[in-house]
């Protein structure tokens, strides 16, 4: 996005990204989970965060519902609101990544164009992880009862029911969380992250 302001100048960065990586003994970047509601984004982000934290990694997670209480409290679920939601998340993730952290994001982020913007905004590595559990699996799980509400017409613009989900075309990793259980998914993620963020 081109800034509205013209009289602005970037602050000097005294500490280079590489110095931060050396200090942390790992690279920084974004692990961007995408998938339908109920595909397991929050579950896996939270488990992975705990695992990395226990190994002394600098890790932070950003969750869709959490951000809608604060930074994104003014946004709903229309396509333009979702685009702005993901733009903000992409920028925040980039800031944390620039500080040296491994950032885990758990957002449906249904539109390809929005995810691409988040990728372009990211300082450090960006890894799109597609949780490909299919719609029927997610409807059966319905951990928050939202699919039932959407099917009764009580929620509009609900991804998979009354709003689209554009699956990633070339994600860095796909996990079929309809077939894999949490433990197996986590093991694959653990191995992936160890490789992707090693110096
Ligand atoms: N392999 C798996 N990975 C993640 N979750 C799984 C897996 N298998 C089963 N589950 C279950 O599926 C549900 C996923 O719910 P979760 O809240 O994590 O989804 P979400 O993608 O964050 O949804 P939302 O977009 O609504 O926030 C949980 O109840 C979890 O225990
Ligand atoms: Mg969630």
C-alpha cells in the first residue's frame, strides 16, 4: 500500500536482522496457517507455539479471533473487511518477524490476493501452510458451532457456506488435518520449522 503521508522517513535500523538471528540462534519469519474454520489453525498454532517456546525459540502467535477484539475490532467479514484484516495481520507479522521472532498466524485468510500481500509484506521467511481438511470434515467438527449457525442463516458471509475459500495454489506445506491427527500434524510441523528456521 502506498502511504498517504509524504513527509515520512524510515528510522535507522542499528541492529541488523542477521544480528538478531545470530543472537536467537535461529532465523525469523512467518508461518502462515490458512484453511477453513475448524481446519485446526488455532489448535496447531497454539501447540506449535508451546513446543517452540519450550525450546527457547523466540515465538509469537497471532490468532484471528484475538485480533478482532482489538486491532481489527472495527472490521467485519465482507470481502473488503477481510482484505483489511489480513493486510493488518501481514504488517504486524512482518514487524514481529523483523524483531527476530518466528510468527505463527492463524487466520482463515480465504482470498489468494490477500495472502500474497501478506507474503510480500513479510521481512524474513514466509511459509504458507495449508490445512486442507475438507468442508464436510469441518462441518462435522464445528468446534464453535458456527457452521450450524451459518447453515441456519444466522451468520452471513461464512467461509465455505456463504463466502468462498480460495485454496492455495503452491503452499510451502499442505497438511490434510482431516486425515492426520493433531499429534501427527505437529510432528510434521516440528520437522518443517526446525529445517526452515535453522541458520
Ligand atoms: N490434525 C488436526 N489438526 C488440528 N486440529 C484438529 C486435527 N484433528 C482434529 N482437530 C480438531 O479440530 C478442531 C479445530 O479447531 P480450531 O479452532 O483449531 O480451528 P480453526 O482453524 O482455528 O478455526 P477458526 O477459523 O474458526 O478459528 C479442534 O477441535 C481440534 O481438536
Ligand atoms: Mg481459530
